[in-house]
C-alpha cells in the first residue's frame, strides 16, 4: 500500500506540526502517538482506522474541523476516499 506523505512544518520546544497528504488508498503505517495531539482536516477526510486487536473504524472528518487525542493512541490511518486527503497534526510537547 502507498504511504502518506508527511511534511514537517514546525518542530520546536513546544510543538511539532506535520501536514499529512494521502492519495486514495495511502496509509500512515502502524504508529503510536508519544504526545497529546490535535488534528485539523484540510480536506474532507474519509478514513479507516485500523486499531489494535483487529478493530476497524471508518470515520469522516469534515474539512475545517478538528479533534484531539491523548498520547498512547495506536493505529494505522488509511484514506478510503476517492480523492486526496490532507490534515495537519499538532503534537503538544
């Protein structure tokens, strides 16, 4: 499967900001978040979240909306939409 493109925008003492761009079918690969984080959708994000234990969750995050999660989240994020999917992740150090 194709990998999402991660473009680091800021990495300082307080935050790490990364833009993620996914072609249809692209994924992040399995990862665990070491910090609390906020995601802001740039496009409508039609994603499948592969979770530990085999759980699969399909969610839609509308463009311009945001959500936050605490450190420790583990998953693989996959673009299940027909078009480019993009969001900005802000990790709180």
